[in-house]
C-alpha cells in the first residue's frame, strides 16, 4: 500500500514543512512590507526543492506551480532593484501555499485531487501576470537609460541565440529572465518569439527553435557573454556581432507586459484572479496534513541507543547471575536485587526517552493561527495582532493532531465574535488594533493552552437567556456560577451571534471544541468580562500513551482513574451524608455538597459494600465540576500504558464511560474510566 511507502511518507512530511516555512516567512515580513535577501533565498530554495521532489513523485500540478514561483524568486534574487507591492506579492505566495496545502492534503488522505486537471493554471497565470507587472515597472526608466547610453558611448549590435536544457520547462520565463538581466545594458532590442508571456505558444517555440535576441549595447562581447552564461537552465548560448544594416530591430520597448500599473496591481485576466481568490477561503488556508513522520533530535536518538546498549548488558549480567549455582544463595539474591534495580532504572529512562522522541513543539499549530488571523482580518475589515507565547512547548504528536481544530474554532470565534470594529473600539476607549494571545504553559504532566482576546467579552445574562429559550436550562436553574454560565456556549446549536456569517452564527464549532478536548482527556473553561475580553483555558495531557493512574477495585473488577482528575479520597462518616430533594445521596465536605456516583450501580456490577461509610469516596474534578465516586478499595497509584478497547466492548451502551484499558503488573486488565463522562452523568446514587 502506498501509505506504507517510506518515500511517500517522507515526501508528505518534507513538503508540508517547506510549505509551512514559506508561509511563516511571508507572515513574518508582512509587517515590514518587504522581504530581505535571506528570505527571498529561503523561499527560492523551498520552491526549488518542492519542485524537484514533486516531479520525482509525479505530481505535475505542484511541480508546475512551484516552478513558476521559483522563476519569480529567481528574478527577485538576480535584481533587488525591482519595485513591487509587497501586499500583492504576499497574496500571490499565500495563494500558492493554499494550493499546495490542498493538494498535499488530498494526496496524503488518498482523496481525489486536482493533479490531473488544470487546477494549477489559474495560480500559475497569476504568477506570470505579476512577472509582467515587474517588467512594466522597469519601463519607466528605460528612456533615460537609452539617452545616457547613446550620449556617452558608441553602440555595437549583437545577436544572441539561446537554447535551454531538456528539463528546463517554462522556457519563455527563462528567456524573459535573460532579457531582464541584459536590460540595463541594451538600447533597442527585439526577440523571437515576440511575446514571451502573453503568447502560450512561445514556450513550445523556444523549446524547438531556441530563443533569439537582437540588441544594441555599449558593452564588450566578453562581458555580455558572461552575463548571458548566468541564465538558469542554459544549455548553449551563441553571441555574435552584426552589422547595423542587418539588424531587424523594430522597437525599443519589449513586448512582455501590459500597461497596467504595478502599485494598483490588477491581473490582466480578472476572471483568473477571482477564481484563485474564491478557491482560497479561510477554511482551506488552515488545511493541515497529519503525517506519520516526525523530525527527531539526533541527541535523543543517541540517548536511546545508549539505553538500549545498557539494557542488553544488564540483561546479560542478570542471566549470568541466575546461571551461577556455585555461589551462596544470599550473595546471589543480593546481586540479583541490584541487577533488578539497575534494570528498572534503565527501563524507566528508556520510557522517558521514547516519550521525549514523540514530543514535538506547538509552534506549527500556533503559526497556523497567524495565517487564519491575517485572512479573517482582511475579510472582516478588522486589524488584529496575534501574539504567541510558549510556542516552543512540546507535547505528544497524537495530542497536537487533536487540538488543531479546537484552536482554529476558538481563534475564529475571537475574531468574529470578540474583536470589535475599529470605530467601535475607539469609541469605547480601546486601541484600534485588536489583540489575540495564544499561550502555552507546562504544569506537571499537563499543558495549559490559554487563548485570550481584548474584545467585547461575553454577555452572561444574554447567554443564559439564550439557553433558556433553547430549552437548555430549566426555570429553577437560576443560580449559575460565571464559569457554569459561560460553559453553556459549548452546547450544540447555541450561538450568541444574531447574524449568520461565513465564520460563525450557526451554533456549531464550540461544541466540536469541547468534544475534541474531552476525547483526549482534557478540560476547557471560559472566563470573560463584558467589554474587556474573553479568556479560554484548555488543559490537556502531555501524552495519550502513558498516564498516572489510580487503580481502584469495584467487586472483583479493577478500574483506573487518571490522577490528574483526583482531588482527594476519604471514607465519609454517617453525619456527612445527606439526600437532595430528588432523593439522590450527597456528601458534605468542608461545607460543600457533592453528588455521589456508586460506581458499582453505574456499571451494573456487584459491590462488596452497600453503604458509603464502608467504602471509599474518590473526589474527581472535570471542567470545574466535582463529584465523588464510591469504590470498594484503592489498590494503588502507578503509571499505566493506555491501550484501545477491544472490539468486543462496542456492544455495551456504557462504552462512553471508558477511555481505554491497561494491563496491570499481575496480568489483570484494568479499564480506564472517562472522567468527563462520569462527571456529566446523571447516574447518582439515590439509595443506600
């Protein structure tokens, strides 16, 4: 199968990295309104590599688009005097980036792509039209150059005949580069074919017959030859001196470009521009590819190799010790105990090192939000600055794959719901430029993601009224904390947006956020102040592979509770128990009442104890909600490896209560409980 092909996997991985790096470069320099030489060279190298690797894999659409963009940046590398609008250039680059993302995503997911169609043509045409505009901008200084050359030196007439290599492609663009390279030293010139960009047949003509350029110049033959030899993909070049009478020069202005002004850049074919713009929506701009390949620091691999070597040595020493029958039994036991401790130490370090290899920084996920913010700023006519903090924080790759969509939805809502228009912000005494902050922090075995905006905040009362109208709250539910009230926004179908827009207003998105975060064992809560802004905090585990768990017993079965959700455990007294008006059993802890879930009743199992005072209550918290679980016994705390549930479990209705399973040290299987499902469950103990 192709998805098992290492070359294919590496192509997807490396192409995605180059595309994201190119996008990041453009966004970095957009505030400066110019690209440095280093940035131009970096984008050129990325496109050159992407073109080559895509051609090797047979993806012609990506190859041709990367080739066209490479040609454009080759021009910018060779002549930094080109005058252009950086906004127009960045728009074209980002449109190419979006095309690359769509195609790579389709290829990686084995979805129908546009590789065999002409979907790349509009983007390539747009690049070629921009190249025309670059040439048009240079024409303004041509007359002055002609006058200077004619006044100061005699002119020699030359004719050049160029042929390009077989793998060149887009020979018309290479010919155009040659003309541009010699332009500052030529007076009158003409070439065959006459129209290099506008005539689609020029490429085939040059491929079959070569490119002929006739011109006058004051430069010597050797100097002109040296300049021509710098042309990319040049197979051969012949330069001769002609008599003036033999020169078929018809114009001092090259037939390369239209007369449109570059500063108000409007492509010659407006339908092409609209087609490209319409295909580049904000949603498509955030396409990401979930590759099974990750980059690993060599030092981590070296450490892994060292540990494997130590593990082999330790095993050999332990086997040797077990085979020694002549030594005293006390000496053997002491030596074996030391070897077991050493083996335990090595396996612990081996586990930590392997976990470190799976850890990758959040920076790619964070940087995608910069692009989302940029595109939405243009569509919503809002100027917003996004600040990234802690982007170097590392978490497990499987977790990163799960948080991409939640981050996108939250940032999109902050842009559309939160940040006000500039005139409204100024009227309220705020800075006209809005601000969104993405921050990541390590807190033990978890990571906090905090998304903050300085927008208008959430109207608590209006949100509650919306929830009442939607039937999400009963009339007697009047006492809600702020976090409980703001948590209502995660209900499907609930939206505070009155007008449905391209980005929000349908009541979908935030419920998807909550579900995705719950699936990886995370929690999410909202803090907001009307008129000041909103802060959304996401707490997610560093990894989904290994967790710290508390093993508990219910009857004859064992279950594992993630320790990150456990606040405390205790055996209640009779006076601590009470019942609510519905007859549900509750427990009073330091003046606060908490519901009790009898895990045996919830799972329909036999329990050793029938009364909470005989068992153990484990207080768990999830998304600022707290309940107590009644179990028979606490077995102990240990790190457990999460395994997916066997297909057999799919027949049970309580499957949502389980997030996986693990194998205990004694060989027994323990089910890992889903804390989010337990906390939101209504199966409380209603009887003794």
